[in-house]
């Protein structure tokens, strides 16, 4: 057995090589798969959707809750969570099972660091460092001298945007976009429509609620209602909805670097050139 200190400062006793892992963090779940730990995962949350193979795993709860009878049935020797919304939930589960809580990344570099930390906890250190090194070479960065004012919003059951303490704001900066909320000393915030219009973003990203579809017509209704059509982004046709039905910018696993950032970079480059 090993003793490690989680992000909350708690000492956690975990097996040398965990055999029955439950992950409530979609990003950590994706990392586990990429570290070759698929056969060690006995349960995941309802929001763990990457990779597609996670569909075969038992759903033991939501992002911040769990079915206690399933936890007892599955007998995990390690439960993995992430800080922020899952903090109180982690403390509750830890009364019965060993829980290691990772820190929510605040930068793109933090995503790479999360991979290494997961590797340390599950004893796949070399594999994690190699994955982190590989992803580092794939981080897209600004190619134009021109920087854009940008705004990004995610529907998490209500409109949410992100401040200086978010990996999303950091990713936008790396790609040449200054978020209009970059000076807000917070991870997330509830956006103010007047503030958005006053700051006149030149590019807007909109992510709809996970597992739902948003048509172009639906997006246009939002644009008109929020008066985004009068912004520089609206006038330049530079308002983009994220593809698919899964979380996109809201997901901070490896695919944020390999899928989300490259997609966003294409929209940014087309806006700059347009």
C-alpha cells in the first residue's frame, strides 16, 4: 500500500497497483484509458463519454452523486474525483472508500500535469510522462500577429463563462484570443449580457448542454435574443457552436488538446484571415 496526499490535503492510502477503480471525472477516465487501464475500471459517472468504450462500464452515479448500493457492490479499491464541484461529494465517499481527488487544471499545462499525476496515483508513471510529452508537441499556438477579442459560453444548465483561473481562458490565449473575461479572478462566472456587448467580441464560441443537439436555427435564436448579431463577431459570421453532443471546451482530458484546440484554432484562423 502507498500513502499519497490528494489536492485537498488529505492523506490517502491506496494499493500499489489499483485493480478496481471508479472514476467520477470524465477527464480522468479518458486519461486512464490512454494509460492502458481500461480493464481496471469497474465504474464511471454518467458524464464519462470518452473514449466510446466507456459505454460498456457501469454507471455508478452522476458528476456529483453516487448510488451507494452500486459502490458497495463494486467494492472499489480506489475512487478518483476532481476538485471544485466534486469536493463535498469526494468527502462523503471517502467515509467508506479510498478517494483521491485531483486538482482541476487552470491552464493547458495543468492538463498535462494532471496526466502525470493520474499516472503517479495508478502507478503508470512512465506511460503518463510519455503521453504528456506527446501531447505537448500537439498544443496549437497562435500563428498570426493579430489577436482577437473573444467570448466563450457553455450551457451547464445556465449560461457560464470563464475567467483568469480557467484552462479555457489560457487555451484561448495560446491560440491568439484575449477573452473578454480574462481579468476576472475566477474559474467560472455567470456572464453579463451588457458586459459582453460593451466589450464587442470579434469571435464567439458557444457550447450547448451535453447530450443535446443544437441546430443552426436554434443558435440563431440565441444570437438574436442576446443581441450578438450586433457584435463584431456577429457581423463577421464568427459565432461558432461546438460540434457533436458531448462536452467540448468543458472537457479537460487529452482530447481537449488533440480535438478541441485544433478545431478552435481553425475557427480562429478563418476569422483572422476573413
